[in-house]
C-alpha cells in the first residue's frame, strides 16, 4: 500500500501544466517521510459506522447487527472446529457465533445451516445473507456472510484468519453452491 500511495502522490508532485519536471530531492524525501508517518498510524477496530460506510446497501435492524459483529471478528484465527473468539473459528462456527450474538440460533455445520432460511438468487443477495460453497466435500461445506458488492466475511484457511472474500474470485466462482436468507 505504501508503494501505491508513493507512486500516486509522486505522480502529482512531478506533473505540471508545462510537462513533467523533476521535484527537488529534499522535497521528495520530505514527502516520503510524511507518507511514512501517515501510514504508521494504526487503524481502529471495525465499528458500526466504518462497516456501514463500506456497504453498497445500508442494512437495518438485525442485518446491520450481524454485519457489525462479523466485522469485529475480522482477523480472528481460523481453527478447525472452532466456534468462539477464544477458540478461533471454522466457517460454520463463525456464522453460528455471529448470528447467535444477533439473537438467531443456527445449526453448527454448514450443511445443516444450508437447510435453514429462504433460497436467494445471486442477483438478489443482500447484506446479512449466507452464501455457501462446495469445498472439501460435496454440498454446502463452506459458508460466509454476504456484506455487499460480491464480498463476504468468512474463515480463510489460506490466510489463517477471518477475512473478506470476493465471490468473483475464480476459486469461489467455481465452487458457489447457493445462498440463504435467515433474517
């Protein structure tokens, strides 16, 4: 990210109405130093306003609560069989925990969670819907919480943490199984 910001802002520094000009070395060094200080500031943990600002649709009620709770789980460790922040999470444990915190009881495993709720077509997905994929076994074997713009919160075994996935990634496109609305 630092490299991208440097390139972006360096382009602004080096351009002018009459053409490209070299910036003084000391000005460039000051610019890079100021970028370093900006990027070293730590970001706050996800909160309701930050998550809501990133969503294409502004959910209300339980959906908003689910998204805030799920957003606060980002970065938690992925552990097979885990179902709480203290243990870590697997996919269905994350979904069960988040929805339970929002007052909705769901079964423990992805295949059983898939049996709950109304089927939703991909074009009709709304934040808070559950999306399912076929991964290590046939049927619904991975689940995530849709947050909008083809993105979802899930347990990423490749990253080792709860993360945001993209339904447009080839891996997920090939394994999409279906979606359900339980809210």
